[in-house]
C-alpha cells in the first residue's frame, strides 16, 4: 500500500511539468517542430510574481529554429511580432523598449534555456493575454493563453 502511494507520488512529480502551473513558476518546452508543449498557462491568484522558464528541447541552432517566450495582451501580439521581425535576431526579434511586452526571454537555440518573470498584477481582469514566440513565422503555431486563476 505504502509503495503504491509512493509510486503515485513519483508519477505526479514526473508528470507535473505538463500540468497547469501549480506554483508561481512553470517550465515551457519548445522544440524543432515549432511547438510549445503548453497551450494555456493559468497563474494562481496567490502569486505576486510569476516566472516562466523556456527550455528548447530541440537540436537546431537559434538562427534556424530559435524560440523565445513573450507575454502581452492578445491584441498586441501581431504588432510586437511585426516590429520584432524588423528588429532582428540580435534584439531577440523584439523592438527594444517595446512597452507592449509584459515579459520575455531571449531567443534560444536547441539545448538552451532562459527564464523571465513578471508581476502578476500586469494581467488585468477582463483582458485577454497571450504567450508566443516572436521568431518570424513562429507565432502562428507557437502561441497560447495566459490568464489568472478565477
Ligand atoms: Cu519560435
């Protein structure tokens, strides 16, 4: 009986990263097929600060299949992506000082990771927020919703 409980607990630990965030941080994986492994991130209301670690689990270099993790209002995403394409990879495909950006990691390649964090108060009630990758062409596939728990 005890052993079975232990096995269940272990399984829960292993499976945890694919669940919705259960504390004030989460890890999102990105791969060589231009995909994030999460579609929706729910930030617990008990958090003041929330941090996200982006992990590139692929092998391709950042010039070919670079990814970042950007948070903004859903309505700001197209503009941030368009300005980011002009800014270039040296600027992580983001316009320097873009006030529409709530949080972002740098662009990373296969095997790399980077962490960003933001004040949870930045997510206002009644507003839709998104996370996405601003590498040119990626946001069509690489996006999801980020919201506060109800
Ligand atoms: Cu990407």
